[in-house]
C-alpha cells in the first residue's frame, strides 16, 4: 500500500476506522468521508500518527444525501489524480422509517445509494488507475431478504431489520453489476461480510432491535477482527485477482440465489440511476448481455 491512495467511508468508527489506520500505517494516503466534523478530525489525527509521511485528508458530507455524495465525489476527483482503492463501508440500521432531507428512505439512501453515487463520481479516477480496487461492505443478513425494486423506499410497509437486510442484498447486486460493466478494465470489484462486530452499529435503533443487538454484543467480533477480510481484499494479490465476488472470512462464498440474479442486478442499477439522475450507461463500460438482462431493462421502462 506504500504510496497508494485510499478513499473510505464509515472510517470514524468500527471496522472502517481500523482499516483506515492499518492502511495508513502501511504507507497509504487515506481520504475519509465523514458526517461528523469532530469525529472526523479525531480519526484524521489517528491517521497522521499511524502514517505521518502521507497527507491524509477529510471531506465532510451527509452520506445519506445524494447531493452531498455528488459534491464530495467531485471534490475528491478534482483533487486526487489517482484512486487505488475505494471502500464503500458506511451503513446503519434504523428501528423506524426515517426520511432524509431529500425525501429518501434513509436506510436505502445510506446503505446503497451512497455506494452507487460515490462510485459513479470517482469512476474516471478508478478506471485510470492501474489495478485499482473497489470494496463494498455487505452482510450475511442479505440471506433474509428478497429484492423489492418496485418499492425501494418502503412506502407500503417498513421493518428496520428488513430494510437493512434488503440494503445488504443490494450491495451484492451492485457489486455484481459494477464488476460486469468494468470487466476487463483492470479494476476489481468485490464485497464482503465482516461478521457481527461490537461497534457503534445500530446505535440509533430502539425497542426490541436495540436490546437484541445489545444481547449479541458479548458474542461479537472486535472491530480489529471484523476488519480482517476488508484488509485482505485491500492488500492481498487474492483481492485483486477476483471480481464480482462475495467474501466471508477471507474466502469467496456463494450468496443467495437472489443475490446472484443478474436481471435483478440490472434492474437495481437502472432504478438507482433514475433516482440519482444519472444516465445508467454514461461513463460505464457497456458489455453485451443475455436476453434475460435485456428483458429486465424493458421491465423498468428504460
């Protein structure tokens, strides 16, 4: 990682903070995207102690705001001539349905759309950097979800746990479609499950969900343990030799059938582009698709 540039979200706590500090200690320049200025500055100070030779930087943004993610993406792209590693890691679980200032359901906006918009904003830098990598944090919780692409905003019914599980399923589908579109570009795109980690996750939850998370905490991994697969994908040759894969404990694991549905991955991609106001094909490397994927495009009217 010596001399490489890393962009990471969710780096002010948990596995993101551990990974950022380890990568800085290994010689990387780390650029964090943080919501809270005080916590971001504290993380920046730790990065400077871990890797004093690099000019680590912070960008402030509400990661559930598509407008903020576009802005931050433009700022980073205009300042950094190369990006060797993008880690989309920020995420949360909410007990009650929350609406962002832009009108989006917060779980979907933070856990999925932030990944989509920031990656899109940084695509030129990633594609121009030899052997760049994109790593998306997901979860085994995806196994409890089915895609709800006709109701991404949970308008008809809301369950905090179901919204979270669906967002983790969408992380895997996003990884698959991005890897397909960038196949042959030299950029690897993978996702991983960190395990149940004792961190600030679900700190904004309440009721039964709060007590469930609290009861499981004694059995959880430390953030250091949870960051191991992320660091493996970031630094090992194995992490760059795979693309479009789902990792658990450093190994490729087969996710659910829904998570390997290429038609669903394309439908999610098109819907995400529509919500973000982005042309689904502009700037993304197109590849030929089987008839099932062409059918999926017609299903969403694109």
